[in-house]
């Protein structure tokens, strides 16, 4: 069985296909800046992957009803208008289509193929430019009444300044925030990549280690807050930055410090790194397509 898979991102659309449970990546195209160009790009991609395809699974940004295939918006793709996108795609290409939110696809990829196999309840946090989130309940994505469960980017971290964008969690623990903490502790305005930051940290630079700990403590406090609500078995951390072993080590240390100071008993979940990163969204979309259409 061959199923085409797409990951529509803010910058690129990655595409490939699943064949016998193996992901074959084919390439990527720049994400268009208007709807007409989007359809043209999707047509070009379809020409590359359509041979013998039985279905199409798509990960994309936005608020999405995956059961009905309705996209209420497409996140940063502001030109995208509310529509039953799955139905439109199915009619255009003649195959069964599943669409889903990108962070939720990344989370469900871990349920199907990664560190959350066999786990009933979990929290997935994807660290990137912002913060993606996904709640796993009884082994399935928990969408919420309005398909927005897990939109953790907008959590407030300071009740005294709740109306300030700087206090959204995405701006406190996004990639740019880590850079800002490093610049502050190094007393510089120099820009560093994530790789450069962790190279300094792994070499024991005390200022960078202090910045990393500040970043991870803020992260750990919010993970603790989520755990108080969701009582998960596992918290899975994803995103490009999660490839750094030191990050998980410091997150675990900070989380332990938070729970050790908490005066009441509370279950401490395992904190793990997501197994999949660049491929996660496409794998998760395929996993959900298969659940919907392979009865």
C-alpha cells in the first residue's frame, strides 16, 4: 500500500510517501504566499508522488477538525480561508484524504512508532520558534471541544503581566528565548545558533550553562503545571533542540527540583525525548489516515 504524505509548513512543504510502513521522502518546495499558488504547488507535488497512491495524509498548521476534514484556519498561512480542505483535496486527486494539525501529528507519531507506544496518557511538547503541544488521552489525540487542546504556546507565565505577549509561553521557551538568555549571561548582543549555544554548554561555559538552566527551569515549571492538570505517564519533548542530550539532562534536573520542593505527593512522569523530528509530522499524519481508512 502506498500513501502520499505532506507536511505543509510556514516555509516549506515537505513531501513523500509511505510504502509498506516505510517513509520515502521525495523533497520539499517553498510554501506559497497565496491560495492560488498553494494549489499549483500541491498539483506539482501530486504529479511527483501520485503513481499507485491509495490515499493522502497531510500535516499542516492551524485549527483543524480531522474527523470532518475541516480546516478552520492554517495558522501562519493567513491567506488560507476556512474550508473542508480534505474534501476539496479528495475531489481534486481522487483519493481518501486525512488532514491534521502539525503538532498533533508530531505527537501521534510517537504513539504509533516512537517513545509513546503503549502509553495511554502523555503530554507532548515540541520546542521550536514557538511551542507546539499535543495531549494524548487513552492512546489517542485529545482534540478538545474546539480542536484547540494542547495549544500551549499561549499559556500565560506571569499573572501580573498576562496581557503582554512577552509572557506567552512560546516567547519564554521558544528558540529565540534561549538565545536571549545566553546573550544576557554573556553580556553580548552577538547572535548564536542553537548548535553554537550547545557547543559552548557542552564545553562547560559557566555563563551559557546558567542560561540553559534558566531556560530549562522555566520549561520545567510549565511542565509541572500541565502535569498537575493532566496526570500523564510520560512527557515527551520534541523539536530540533531536543537532539541535544544535555537539554534533557537539565530539564530532568530542573523538574526534580520543582517536585522536590512541592509539599504534597504528586506522580512524577518520565520525561523522554521524541524519537522522530523532521519526519514526525508526516509519520503522524499517515498513522491517523490509516486509523480512519483502514478498518
